[in-house]
C-alpha cells in the first residue's frame, strides 16, 4: 500500500487524493482512494488484496461525473480472452492493463494525447 501512495505522490497528473476507506487484517488489506487529476477528472481506486485474492475496480470519470473508463476483474465476462480482466469505456472491452500502476500510466498517456 505504501508503494501505491508513493506512486500517487510522485505522479505528475495527480492534483490531490483522499483515502476514503482502509482496512487491514493479518492476511489482507482493502483500500478505497479518490484521486483528482490535473484536468479535474476523478479516479476511484478500490482494491482488496490478500494471499489468495486480488480484486479491483478502477473508475475514471470526467469532471462532470461521466464515465471515461472503468477497469475491474469481477469474473462475469467469461468469454473474454483477458478474463477476468476487462474494462468499460463505456462499451465492454478486453483489458491488458491490470493493476494500479499500469492503469495510471495508461491514463497519463491518454491525458498527454488530449
């Protein structure tokens, strides 16, 4: 988790962030973070990580609250090559971006192009 916060603090696209929820046990942690990017878009991070599980949802929306892209690994799209990883942009797509840092780098590149 500290690695994630260091990544956020060093990011050139993060204007501010807030930890909305954090729970930690012997073998797991759960975190929910809201980031505001320099273009005023918002990015919501939700992760549950344990020895057995890695569940995530990353939701990026514009400053008006409209979905840009949401990534998650809820196992409900079994016909995808990247199962269970997928994204909604807003149409359902396969996702090769997996994990917080990869997705942040993807967003950074997308913001540079805009």
